[in-house]
């Protein structure tokens, strides 16, 4: 056996030089930063000139590669180190957002600079959103005045749709929330947003990114209540936002309650238990009887797999509602609650085409079960109905309403004779 180590085969041949275009260019923002800083120093505080300079420089400088550096300089005057401090070894400019005047007009002018830049170089859009997210995480590293300017600018950009409300995710950072930085920043931000547009713009944008129910998270867990939120933002002059958050929380509570009721019905829990649970939840959430009967109706109609055939679905619905007439009766002690229920039935029968012909039969059933009174039905018929399917449902109810009116007249004449 040969104990000598075998030599490993080696590759020999010509060594090729790497082509210049294949060499990866080293990431070095120094030269880029110097060019931008020099240009900003020359244009000074004339924001029209700044916008023109940035527009022209995009043709010569690599904005795509150094987008973060560009935005750092425009906001803070130089490149930012982690935490939000300016890098010491880099050139800076005194002409940036953080050194500008702290007023809404100046911030609107800065928003225009960013809008023009991103409209001209569309590829910067994503990088700009990432920059704002990063800046929000660095809030503790900035002075109060710098935070205020950034908050105003962000509010204006959100109002104009220049950035998505998803950037607000950074404000839910645990440390920022704990130290009250997020809530204070949010006050300035929402003020400038509502000043530019209105609360509907805020609501729409937050819903779009699923943040309409997360506003409470701007506060630490021990202060995360509707009362604290409402007081904090109302005292800061943002009652509209307080009302919106309260409404959102109420909607969230209603959805949870509806889901719970649906599960109880699907399990076949006794009606007495369902009524007791509903009363307790109604009190806890400060819900009116009108709101409650709407939730009950939605839960009732959602816990059944309905037949697709029109002639069979009516029979199925009557049987189901008859079973739960006690529950419906428990939450229609007021005329307004009865009307709310009638409107919910009308809406449901209109939105679910298989139920179009079932409307009259459902109303008659609930009249016989003492859930709906003749006063409520007559009021609905004469003036309180919805426009949805109006002609169809009024026609369906015509004979029954005539019967009710005749019964009422007979009752009145009997009373007169007795007198």
C-alpha cells in the first residue's frame, strides 16, 4: 500500500482580468454628500432654488444608490448615525429642515420640495417612506423643536397622500411609547394633518393600512384606555381625533360582542343565558338598546347556513326567528328599538336577494310575537322606511298595514261606544 500522500489535482491556465463594468462599485457616500451639501450651501434658504438644484442634480448624482444619504441631509443637514445623531466626520449644511423656522408655512414649503423631488424621481418614493420610518424611530435623538418640525412635515405629507400612513408603525416602538415621545409627536402630526385636510382624511388613511383601531397603542399599557386617550387629545385641541378613536373602540367592542353572541347561538345556549350576557355587555359598553338590537339581529342571521332556494329560506327564517323571539322582545322595549329592528330587517332582506319575498312574513311573525308593535310598523310604513327596496317592501306590507289600520279604527269605535 502506498502511504505517500497523493497530490491533489490543480487547475492551471490563463488568469482573466475582471472587466471594469463587472466590478462592484464601492458604497462611499462621502463624495455624494459633499456635492449635495455644497449645492444646498449655495442655494441657502431659497426653497425654490433648492428644488431646482435637486431636480438638476439627479441627472449627475446617483440618487438611487444614495437615497438615504440624500434624505438625511435634507432633513438633518448631514448623515445620521444610529440613534439620530449627526456623524462627526462628515460635511454638513446649515440649510435643512431641522434648522428651518418652526412654523406651518415653512413646513408646507419643505413638503413641496420633497413632493417635487419624488414626482421627478419616482424611484425615490419607497426610499423616502423608509427614511420617515427611520426618522420616527430616532425621535429621542432629536431636540423638541426638531421633533415638532418633523411632526408637522409628516402630517402635511400624509394629508397630501405623498406617503402612506403605514409609516406610523414606528411610533408604536416600545421605548418611544414608554417615554411619552410617541403621543407628544402624534399631537403635532395629527394637528397639521387635520389642518391640511380633515378628520375624514385621517380616518380613511388609517383604515387603509389597518391602523384605525391601533391609536390607543400610542400610550403605555397602563394608560391604554379610551378615557385617557380622549382627555389627552381633547386637552391638546384634537377633540375630533378623540371622538374618532372612541367610535373605533366602540365598533371594535360591537364586533367582538356580535361574534360572541353568534357563537352562543350556534352552540344552542339557553336564551335566558344569552339575554343575561347581552344585558351585562350592553351596560359594560354603554350601548343603547337600538344599537344592541342591531347587533342581535346581525348575530341571529349570521349563525345559520341559509337555504339558497327562495321558497325554502322564508320557512327556515320564520322557524329560526320564532325560536329567538324572547331574545328579540327583551331588547325592543322602546319604540326606537323597534324601528331600528325594522330597518335592519329591511336592509337585510334587500341585501340578501333570497329574502326579498320574506320581509312581510318576518314582520308579521314578530308582530304576533309581541316584538314589534302596530305603532312601530305604521310609522315605518308611512315615513321611517329606508330607500332600499322601498317599493317592493311597501307593496308587500300594504294589506297587513290596511288590516292594522282597520283594527285600530274598530278598537277606537269600540272604546267610544263603551264610553
